[in-house]
């Protein structure tokens, strides 16, 4: 399918939903791989099995086959257009936005600048707190402006999120943020063979945690009339 981004053009999208979705996650890709990458497809497949619909989409630079990410205004407009498309398709299911790494950060920046209509929570798959080898919290400063719940799904060995800084960031957001930490996992949620765990099992546990969290936030948003 195609999603029209005002003043920018069309980008591709993929809608995936169980028969009756309990929630819908608008899922953005990371900086180096598009919406059809196996990691994003595995997330969408796993969530469908847990009753959650997903809408994956391309950022314009990826749609054109480029390597340099879009400017923030272009990325933010794309996030908003994708969420609007998901609202039309989700038949009233609670809406969440987020994504892998760069995509999750673009969703959070969008929400921080101006709340995205209909979105009740944000889900980050490996939030890129800082570049590898350059610990910092500058990329997280905008999160303080977000008032809806946020879920950080993060590996404890993520080179783009030094663990102590990540904990400080999440703690600083108070009750709005939850951290689900995957022991030994890296930025791609890969775990070493010595742990005795396999990547599909790690992903299954991670997605189950995400689905439970979305169910809790959905129930709360409905009771609050949001």
C-alpha cells in the first residue's frame, strides 16, 4: 500500500492484523534497513500472533534507496501520516507508535513536538540513546515533553544505550516510562550462545512483554476516556 505524506510524496506501507486486533502498533524501521527487513517482519509476525496489528512503513530516504536519513521535519511528517493511515484501518483499536532504533526515536520526537492524534503510548525497540562509543543523554532530552506512557525494550549489552545512562533516563521520566531489559542482548537483541538462549526465544519473550504492556495501557486509556 501507499501512504501519502503531505508536501513530501508517497511512501510504502505494510498492514498486518489478526482478525480482531486488541491494539495497533505503527512500527518504524531503523536507520540502515527498511520495513521488510527480517527483524521488523519478525516483530510484526510475532505481534500478530499476540493479537496486535502493525503498520510498517518506509521513511522517504529508504523509499528512494538512499542511505542518509531524512531531516527531522520530513521524518516527523512521515510518522504522522503513517499513524493517520493506521487510524483509518484499525477500527478503533488503541493506537501505539514507535519502532526500531532510529524509527522509535523519530516517533518520540514527533510526539514531543506535538501529540500525535489517537496515540496512547510509545514502544521503543532498542532506543538509540547515543552513538556507539559516545555515551550521552542528549538524544533523550525531548522525552521529558512526552506525557503518554513509554515502553523501552532494550538489551543490557546495547552499544547505543549505556546501561547506567539508560536507567537514569527511564527513572527520570517517572511513572510514564517502563524499561524491559533483556539480559546480555545487544542492539539487535542478539544474545551470545553461552547464555543458552536463542534469538527467537528472546524475541518471543520481548514481544509478549510488549503485548502485555500495551494491553495495560489500552485498558487505562479507555477508562480515562482517551
